[in-house]
């Protein structure tokens, strides 16, 4: 049975930021996740990970 909530290491696509493409989850904090996109985009804070709600991403591949 597949789990419903995304976890660290899962490959995801953002529905909130469709221009960002595909990335992977680097951290989880409750209903929020940090996603590092594979295109190497940098946020306005200088960090290379985006803070998103976990229900705003589609899981493409589950980590073990």
C-alpha cells in the first residue's frame, strides 16, 4: 500500500510552481515541506530550497 503523505527523498512536481519543474524533498515540517528543484533555482532568501505545503505537490517517485 502506498503512503499518502510525501516524505524526505521523494521526487515531486509542484502544482503551485509549475515553472519550477521536478525536485526532491529535503525536509518535512508538519504539513509543510522543503523542496529542492533540479533546475538549480535560488529563492529570494538565497536558499536553494522552496517551502511548500505538502498538498501542493504531486509525488512522482517514492523514496525507500
